[in-house]
């Protein structure tokens, strides 16, 4: 058995034993185990309720977007950006920061037009609507 497989098996056993056997092995009462489970459940509920709060979530609109040809890496960056907004509910600025060197720029404050850089050659241009938390993609690829 390789070292990695052995390590994975041991971690699995420790996690299994820690989850089910530790209160018994350590001599803890069932009530302390219940307290831990309640704390974990409360943390999970807080996480779920805050992530399901629709008022903070950003939406993505690509209905009228124009798409140019992208390289594999450019497409991967764009996918990471759009998924961070669509699936993660992130703001466009945070989504741009997530992909790295995107050089987020506000092109027009009045209209909310912004852009990020996918490469030296290609950009993504979009409108940011802060009131509705919507990012409307205008153009993917090319220069603005």
C-alpha cells in the first residue's frame, strides 16, 4: 500500500472513530456529545441561512452578450468569473479578484460599465447594476 493510500485510510479511521467513538472512549457523557452536535448544527444553520439570503446575492445576465474567440486559459478565467457570480453570488469586483490579475476597471460610473482583463488581448465588458445586484455581460473577448 502506498504512503498516500495508507495516510488516507488512517485519516478516515481517525475521523470515523472521532465522530462515533470518541465520547465513549473518552468517558464523556452523552450530553456533552449532544452539546457538540448542537453547536455544529447551529453553525451549519447560520451558514446556510446567510448564504440563502437573496438580497446579497449577485445575478448574472448573458442574454445579449457578444462572444469572441477565447483561448483555453481565457475561457477558464471567464468561467471562474461568471461562476463566482452566478453560483457563488459574489459581487463582480470580488469575482474578478478571485481569478487573479483581472485588472477590474470602471469605465463609466454613470452607466456602471466595467471591464476585466482575461489576457493581454481579451477583455470582458459588463454593466453593474448595484440596485438589482445584477451583472449584465455585454462582450466577452476583444478590447473595449
